[in-house]
């Protein structure tokens, strides 16, 4: 079933209006017809099953049949991802959106290889947000996660530490006991930040900034790539959130 996101004002009582690229995609690319059903989510996170009634390349109308099942986690999860080289950030965004992340914040850390200039940052953020939207549609999210502005380490660390739970996977942390203890704190409604270091690892002063203030945890005995670490951490949090 196709997933469409609309602004709140496009829903009037039991009728929904879809315009722009989404309308063209439904009518001209997918060649959907009246009577077919789609999943519709508003920007406030409400989700419905709608039946198409009128289709053109410019607009599509649907009648709301019923509320759709809930796909969002009970926790807000914020991923602070050290900017990786190449296109690995795109992979991270796609996968963590599928896993339930709320927002992804690219972070420039000391050992980041990638150091885009301001013009490239602007273009990358547009690309990243488009990937987040595509992944949200594919995974039937009820909201489109936001890709935030690039942050310095200090900006990101302070924001991450303001959440109810702050997890910092660190390659030199030994034993999974602290990881299990930290995950037990994940209960409904709590905000969670996850801070992932770059390919070169956290600088000494960066990890020291979190000591005594965050849960510094291990993701196992093996050294994971930065993109793998993000996906692994989000998978563990998603599981705990679903179980809580």
C-alpha cells in the first residue's frame, strides 16, 4: 500500500486532497484508479487508510475509511552522527528512518574525514531530507524524520546530553553489561540521544566530555564502521522500545 504525507490543511473532515508530485506519481506513474486504497499521514502524525475517488496529474482526492495502525515508537530518538566519508551518510539516514529515528543531526568531529564547505552542506541537507522522506514512505512511518543542520561537536554534545537518556557507543568500552543497563532505562515517553563517532573514532577530549554525564556503551567485541554502529545502536533501541 502506497504511503503519502500531506499537510494538516489538506484534510477536511473525511476527505483528503493530494497535490503536486505525489498526485502525479499516483495517477501517472503508478496509474492508480478510483477505488484503490492508500495510507495517508498528516504532518501532525495522524494516519488513515483512504480510498481514491478522483485522480488527475495535478490532484488526487481520497475518502478516509479508517484510522491506520500505529507505526511510531513511544520514544523520540535523536541520532547525532559524525559525518562519514562518501555516501555512507545516505545509507545511515535510510536505515535509521526505517528503524524509527525522530531526527538525524550531522556532526563535525575532530577525526571526521569529510569536511564539506558551506555550499556543499546546503546541497547535502536537501539530499539527506529527500532520502529521509523516501525511507519514511517505504517503511510506512507516520511522520517524516527531520535531518537537522550540521553541528559542531560541542553543540551536538550539549544537545544530546539534554535528552532523558544519552547513549555513546565507544569502541574502547569493554563488556556489554553497561549496554544492557542503559537499554533498561528505555521506557515509554523518554527522549533518547545516540552519539556516533567518525571513522577515526572519538578524540580523547570528545569522549571525556561525556564521562559521568552519558551512558558510554559497547556494541560488541568487534570494531564497527561508523554507519554500521549507527544502525546497530538504533536496532537495539528499537527492540527495547517495542518491548517496553
